[in-house]
């Protein structure tokens, strides 16, 4: 199964509660932090909510 490499590139300051919660659920706390998540619909949904704050790459 493919993995998603998610990197936070912008601050969550000024974002909505949903965006704060999505970043926290993804395991992102600071700019530049990187997490690996499985490519599943629930993670894709969280990433979609904060797509302007993160960079996503597929890794095998």
C-alpha cells in the first residue's frame, strides 16, 4: 500500500478549528514537520481540509 508523506509548510495560526483539528490528527505540530500516513480515504479527507498548509508526496 502506498504511503503519503505530509509536510506542514504554513502556520495554522488564523485557521479554523476544523483545520487545527485536522493538523493535530495528522500528527503535525510545527512548520517543517514530516509524517508518513497510509493512503486511505480518512487521511485524504484531513489533508483536503488543510491542503493550503501542507505539501503531500506519494512514497512507495
